[in-house]
C-alpha cells in the first residue's frame, strides 16, 4: 500500500513539474508552482518526513508563488507606465 501511495505522489509531482515547464504565462506558472509545492509536501509526508513537508508547504506552496505573483504584478504595472 505504501509503495502505491509513493508512486502516485511521484506521478503527481512529475505531472505538476511538467505542466510548470510547459505553461508560458508567468501568472499560471506561479499557480502551478504552488500546486507543485503542495504535491511535494504530500510526497514528503508519504515518505514520513513531516518536518520537511511543513517547510515545503510554507515555502514552496505559499511564499515563493506569492513573491512571484507580486513580482509579475509589479513588472506589468511598470510596463503600463512606460507606454
């Protein structure tokens, strides 16, 4: 049972990482990155590393995508002023 759970979590992580690479819009990339962070947290939980999973959930699932979204917003705002 545990091996099947690990395999499903690995497939989820691989799928999210592939989608993150293939998506061209930076906003959607940040959202897929958030989903990837949550998927990695699930994988770490399945692998019995709850401390790493909590760190991944906080940093990879919330903080990094939020910073990317704020950066994209600021760049779009600056491009609007230059025109």
